[in-house]
């Protein structure tokens, strides 16, 4: 991820499908996704409040 805050432009790798990007308060937040599990994006008032990740293990 390469961000230019002055111009408000970010370059991300579209080939990496194990990440999710959240924009909050003019910041780009990168979150790694688990191999198995789920990630919930919780919003309050239409804005992202938090991420909740539950990991699981495949046997």
C-alpha cells in the first residue's frame, strides 16, 4: 500500500485478496484477513466503528 495524504490518493495491490481496506477519518486502514474465519465490519451512524474478527482452525 502506498498513500499520498496530500493528494488523497492511495495505491493498493489488487492481486492480494487476503486484505481488506477501510477508510476512516481520512486514513486508510489495512486489515489482514484470517485463513479461516470471519471479519465483521461494525458501523455506527454510517461510519466504520470497528472490525471484529473470529478465527477458526480447519482440521
